[in-house]
C-alpha cells in the first residue's frame, strides 16, 4: 500500500517523520530484502525495531493488511538468518525460557541489599544503571516476597458468598516477581466477585517479548507449556494487558498443520482480561471507605488495540463510590514504552511519553489508572520527570474495595 494512512496514526512517525520508521516505508524495505534488492544488515534491523507494534496502522489500513504482522515476520527472518544477539540469548533462552531458573535468579537477587524492597519503590532501569544516564525509568524493585508467598494456591470467595465458578489467574512475570501486591489485588477482587481463584503451578513467561523480537521458536515453546498447564480450566484471567494479548493470540503463533494449533484455538477462547471478566460476571464493588478521589484512565495498546477491550475498565471505574472518573484527552494514545523500544529509541520514546504526561496533567486527576505493568512503569517515570502530584495505580487496587486504595 502507498496511501500513507499509517502516517496519520503512527506515534513514532508523528515524532521523527522518518519514512523508514512508518509502516509504508518499512513494508517497502521488507519487500526489497525478500526480493534480494537490499542486504539484510544492521541498518535494516534498526528500521524493523523502530516500530512499537501498537497496531494503530493495522486499524486504519484500507487494504486490511497487518503491517505489525509483516514487521514481526521480518524480525523472525532476521533472527533465523542472523541469529540473536548475546544479550537476547541470555534473556530469552537463558532466563525467560526457564521459569524455575528465573525464580531462583529473582529469589537470589531479592536477597541483595538495595534490590529488594517491601514498599515497591522504583529501581532505575538496568540499561540506564549501566550507562549512568540520569532520568532513568521508574521500574519496581524485586519483591522480597513473590506472589506465591502472598496468596494461597486456591483463594475462595468470602464466607457466605455463593461460588459462581473457578478461574485460573495468570500473573505473568511482573506480578509474580516484581509487583506481587497487584497480583494479590487481582486475586482478592476475583474472589470477591464470587470465584474460586487458582494460581496454577508450572506457568511460564507468556512469551510475548520473544515473539515480538522475532524469536518464534522460543515463544512457541513457552506458549505450548502454558497451554498444557492451563488447559483444564474454563476461564484464564490476567490483569496484564501484555500477557493477555499474548494468551489470546496463541492460536496465531502456530501453523494450522501443527499439533498444538487446535489446543491453542480452544485455549485462546478461555482468556479474558481482568476488567473484561469482572464486568461480564456482573461484579459490584464494595463501598470504599477512603476519601473521594478523581481518576483518569490510560488505555494500554495491548488492551484496546490488540484485544479490543475499552469500555470495561471505564464501567468499573464509574461504578465505584467515591471515585470521580475523568476521561483524559487521547486516552488511547501510546505511552511510548514499547518494551526495548524505549531504550533503542530513547528520544522518540521520551517525546511520545511527554504527550501522554501532558494529557494526564490537563485532566486534573489525582491518579491515573491502567491495566499494564509496562505502562505503569513508563507513566510513573513521566510523572516523576515532570514532578506531577499524580499517583499511578493498577485498576485492581480500586476493585479490591477495601482500605488499601
């Protein structure tokens, strides 16, 4: 396609105006490489990874193409032909591919003074720590107590409440090791909604970081493991927009001729986002005892654009006594994180973040609520950088319905 509709919505092109960094230009490069007109070199790789994979271009393409899928396929081609970097190998194959090793690694790291902290105060991004660049990202420190040490393997609804059914909670890596307090809020909210909440064993990383990097082999392996671990449950719930987009798309990670494809199709139908599931189940939130507060909501790309979940979180927020919801301008605009994009394209990422931070400021809200740990990190960084008196929280902190919020 040569129409350029993608240019009107791409958050990256909106900042740098580089043709190779928008779907139209990148698609031309992909075609040229596949036709042997352009070498598969580092400059080409940089263009491929200049994309946030937010899928805004998918939404406006008049030919119903998916530039995001084209970019992912091209990244996979790079990995297949050129291999991964040593750092990608360590992270994807050495740590994330081995959940038990990750658990031991995080457990040991949590014993190091300064890395683990009860209050979840921010930890500067490892990449920034290494280069001593000021203004580092607001990432949480490793928790001294992982989620499995905070909640039981099975959490029942409050005494006297009818049990509506059973759900499996998929915490992902962030809520398991870095933000277990959010994982606990999600479990408690689901239990208060009347469900028997199971935290299954043998779960793995959702695999999206590997898949987005182009390592389809490793991501497919992790997807297979998670499908097998969760196949016996009727409902799989996650409060991580990123994990949710991966779990719902598992069937797209396998070819129709592969043995796992049928299982993946059935599995993806069982997956729901946390807010999506609560609204469908008719959840009513207990009255909050805290002082009234005004909140706004940031739509994660992985929730609104990848999953189409938009109204559910707003319905929840509008239903809470004592909470005044304010819709911010361009609530669905990307925050600028995009995983490693915020490191590789630091200036562009910061510029996108500044637009989001300004929208939060103009809303006048006391807190910005979202459903993605990555967005929480980056929003916190932008708010801290601009010295705004705004709190960042996951929506489950409010749906928990007690004095915690």
